[in-house]
C-alpha cells in the first residue's frame, strides 16, 4: 500500500479572527434567542416545552459567550459596532 502525505499547512487563527468568530457567535445566539422567544409566544400546546427548553439553552449559551467576550476585553459596544458595520457592508 502506498501512503499519502498531506501537504496543506494547518494554521491557527489569529487573535482578531478569534474575536470576530466570538462576536459572530454572540450575535447568532442572540438572534436564535429572539426567534425562540417569538415562536414560544405563538406556539401550539405541544411545542411549548420545546421552545421553553430552546430559550433556556440559548440564554445559557449567550451568558457563556458574553462572559467569554468580556474576559477577552470585548465590550458589547464593540459587538454592536461590528454588527452595524457588517449590516452596512453586506
């Protein structure tokens, strides 16, 4: 059997890329929480437990991500600024 070597170099993300990824995760989770809350408000009887769980899960995730962002020195103002820049650009 012939062996193959992978020639692609695996590179780590820069600190700036990690910050952007964290910010995008915060924004995505915030949007998912808002959607789950809206769905809960109009949910049929069989889906109320599902949306309750989804809301709790997204709140926990958002709390974790915001704490992680604060520990890295990222403020919510920076997150909002990036969000608005992204909306303006594309």
